[in-house]
């Protein structure tokens, strides 16, 4: 997956050697600007291929802990994000990171992740609880064997006695759970949730390049539950084409009849939405993508394109009814959706008490 390793000449860390030896690669010195200049010379598809197989080790100069930016006009679920890694070896057709290919073409891991500790300490000074996730600009577990992110976060929460104050979520489309299972063995008291994106198997195969197929994700979910680790399920992006609704309902029935409901902490539903700038990239790179099949309309608040309101309402309504039948009282919320839809669907926020 990772074919070359670079590190910023300004950083010194034993982690460089550790990561290099786990990858079996020699680490080369290069600045971010030098790497970007090289990538700019490549044709578009080669930029992606090169960037997704290149790991750059660097130092984060800004803050790590941020409130999820959400979107103007949508219901906020009070989530915080930590970006210790940006970029991803996977290649999903709908990935927002495609927008940043010119300035952030490769995977960057920030080795000064300890700088996050005072940020969290300061947050907990004024808040009793923090629900936080990695994986806003990356896949949380895709490179966990190499970067040992889960081990770092669980050890940090344990060492600072924050296990009652922090819920940490790792969001993934991989089935890379070995490092996390090992970390959980050492720090079982830490409140960790593994969030899996789930979608139709045919969609995953065609539109979520290099990710784990659904059956492997399901196997990983069952293994985690066997070890007492709770899950989150993210039905996102839901491709709201009318003939796909029954397939999504079958997917939900299969998942919720297989998994242990007591170890499902939250479920999100999110219809596909995109920014205007992403559309031409999808058209160019993935002209046969299902994302281009539906008619979408811009929103006044956040200028994102979404499916027609009645179609979204019908889709969410049918999905909620299906899940409710098999998992009564399921902790469901809508991701990046408008207030009126919550009201239309009579979806009370206390259904997912942890999130609000
Ligand atoms: S897994 Fe997430 S970050 Fe990675 S390519 Fe897919 S959408 Fe982008």
C-alpha cells in the first residue's frame, strides 16, 4: 500500500526509524514543498496513484483538536475531531480529499501527536466530556499497523486518567483491527468505539477503491464485539436512487440481525452530498460513478448539493422504519442534515443521547 517514505528535514524522532522498519522502506529526507513540486508535474491520475502510496512524516504546527466544522444550517452533533494524519491510501469516488490533490497530495502523519495532550487537558478543564474521533481527513485504521495511532490514543487516555471523560471513535472502511485489539487488551477501561462506514457491496466494490469489502468489515465488527468493543455504523453516503432503497433496507436488516445491539453505540444516516468543486473531479476520474446518476440541488445555507427533499425524506423514513423494526429504540442520528428533516421524521435528539 505504502511504497515510499519521506520525512521533513526539520523533524527528529525515533518514530521515523520505527515506521520505516515496519514498512520495510528506507526513509528519505524531503520538504513538503519539494514533494508538492514533484507531484504537480504528474498527470492527474498519476498524482493520485503516487500520493496514495506515499507517506510523509512531519510536524503539525497548528492545533490538533477541533470541533467538527459541520455545515451551516445543519443539525450539529457536538463532535470533535483530531487530525494526526491527513490523506488516505483508499480511493473513494466521493472523497472530499480529492479537492486538495494539488496542495496535499500525499498521506501526512504528524509525529508531534503528544502536543495534543495539553489541548485535551485544557478542553476538559471547561467540559466534563469529550466525544472525539480521528478520521475526518483520513481513514482512522487503514495505516494503524504502521502508525499505531490507536495504541497512542488509548495509552494517552489511560495515562491521564481520562477514561471517564473521553469517548474516542476510530472511523474506518478497513478491517485493520489487530493493533486496536492489542491496545484494548492493555487499556480495557478506555471508552473506544469503532465506527464502520457501511454501504451496498456493489457500491463498495466499485466506488470505495481498495477498501475492505463488506464481508470483511462485518467480520471485523463481529470480532470487535466479541472483545467487548462497541461499534458505530455509518450508512454514509446513502445513494438515494429510488431502486436502491430496498437494497439499503436489506443491508440494514442483515447487519442488525447479525450484530449485537447492546454493543452498537450510535448509527448515522447520511445522504450523499457534495460541493460544487468536487463534481468535475468525479466526472473526470469516475465517469461511470453512481454519484453522477441522481439529480441534486444546491442548498442555500451551505451551498452543498443534495438530493431532492421529498426523496431524502422518503429514504430516511424508510430506513428508520426498517431499522426500528429489527432494533427498537436504535440510537440513530442524521449526519449533516437540515433541522426540518429531523422534525419531519419526528426524530428526537435524545434517541442518540451520547451525541447531543
Ligand atoms: S476512506 Fe475516507 S478519507 Fe479515505 S478515500 Fe475514502 S472517503 Fe476519502
